[in-house]
């Protein structure tokens, strides 16, 4: 992909942002807990989420596509498939299925592509094993393929040392099919799972940072959900508006959950004009986000990192275009994403002439004028899209940009829609 430097402002309303990836995965998986057919509108049509639907089918569900809706009818009993369950590039899918299958009788194998097969899985496997699950994998259980020998689990209590929605959701799913649990985390991670499962009828209560989960006494109510657009995907265009003089972009039908819009709050702290307009609330708050250009200034970010971890590479682009030196800390998780995002982001910025220093748990970036460069994203869709946005300032060539399709297949089309020059 080649991006040309932008000659004028970006002004557009964007309604066709990719649907929320996190909620799409969860809607498909949670439908397996329901009694009856779940109806899912605006399901993300990306490689990762399509793989999740295939896994749901292999576990025995009937998946139909009718007039733009996904209809999922769960089986009476989860099927033990005779083939591995391929999660593609999605760590979310693999980790959530680990929790879901840990409490189901049967033998299951989860696999993924060459990038997912090198990502750490013990952060979920270890908590599950500590509460009685039997999970095995390469490198002492650290890497896929992952084998799950499912069985009903007893009641457990678990205090997580990290704020991770994936760990939390995996343990909730295991507890629902087992004997319940009490779970706590050091700070609130994304809470989509609790919201959706409670709306389906699960008995989940919260007391501060602790939640209690009662075991299922009967199947849950089916979902009937419109999946809002993904604020993590939309953030690339928010940064595009914030760094391009005279620009103003409205992002329509966005998920406004407070654990998902922290990166927008940081952009606002940096000086950009950012407005939130709530329009509805079913399962989650939904509305529009308006972002307009303003000169950006440096910030230090060290709190609520779990709320902006996916947006960090795009936030680094805003740092590179701000006056002064910005710092991101407490984000060591970036090193174990699709690639080492701290290393690859800093290398990319330095290739563009920006001063960027790796920290053990983040980065230090001095704003300046970027140069055109050739960027290798190492199979990471968010790195590829982030440097495409920086290309609006300087021009850019993104090698192996096919990885973008894992989460945002119409990314380049939207860039063209708002007036950017793009060659595939």
C-alpha cells in the first residue's frame, strides 16, 4: 500500500467503520450459551471474526446469514470436533475459547496462523489451570497449538494481577459452566462480557473491582444485538483529523463504552477538539464522535492502559506530530501483541526521521516533521494502519499490507472516501 501526502483538509462523516471486533467475537461465542437463536446485526466481516463463526459451527451450532443478519442456533450439546479449531490471527478468539471449552467435557485443539502461534497463551492458560482446567501447549503451555481437555470445574476464587478482559472473560465462561467463581482485577478492564452476559440473564454481580459469577442453572436468553462500530478501528481516522490542518471528521454509530474511548480522551488532552454525542443504549452506549484538527502538544500517559492498548500504535502517530516529547508507560503488554509493538513502532518512527526511544514498558517520542519511508509492519494490522495515517503527512509505503484485512478490510476504501490518496 502506498499513501500520498495530503494536500488539503479531511472533512467527512464516516458511517462504514468496521463493526466492533471485541463484541463480534463475544456475540458469536456467547450465543452458544443461549436457548434459541441469537440474531446479530452488523457482525464484523473480517478474517478473524469469520474464523470465530467457523469455530462456532464446528462446535455444533447452525450459523445462517439472512438479509444482513447472522443467526446462530446453538446445539443441545457442544460437539467434540475431529479437526483443530483455527482462530487465524485472533488472540481474543483463542483465549476466550480456552475459557469456554475448559468447562466443557471433550478434547479440543485450538490453532492459529504463524503470528498467533508465537503469541503468549499462559496469561490465560495459567489462571484456568490454577482453578482446575487441563490445558496444554507448546513451550510449556505458552504457545499454540493449545489442547483443552474440558471438564466441569468446581467453585473458585481468583485475583488477577493484570487488568485483562481476555483473562476475565475466559474465567467467567469457565465458571458459568462450572460451579461459579469470584474474580477480581487491579483495575477495570473492558467490561463488554459482563454487560452482554447479564443482559442475557447470567447472574453476575460487581462490587468495586470484584465480580461474582453464579453457575448457569438454565440456558441464557438469545442475543438480539446490533453491533456498534469499533472505536479502536475508528481511532485511525480520529488521528488523521487531529494531525491534518483544517480537518473535521464525524465517526457515526460508535461504541462509547468508557473503557473503549480512553485514546480519544488522550487526543483531547493533547489539544484536539473531540466531542461525544450519545444516540442510544442497548447492551452498550452508542453514538457519534466528532474530531477536529488543532495543534497537538505532548502528554504523558501511564494510567488506564488496558483501556487504550489497541490504540497505542495510532496514538504514537499523534505523539510524533505533537510539539514536545510524549511518553507512554505501563504498557509492557504491547510487546506480546501480533508483534512487539513497542520495538516495531519505534523502529518505524525512526525510519521516518522521528526521535523515538524504546522503554521497557512503552516509548518516548519527540514530535517533529516525518519523512516518507518504507514500513514493514511484521504482520501487525494496527502497525500497518498507523503508519498509513502518518503517510497523510509525509507519504508512506506499507509493505505486506494484506494483514489489515484481519480486522478492517475496508480501511483503504475509507481513506479514499475521505479524500486521501491511496494505491494498493
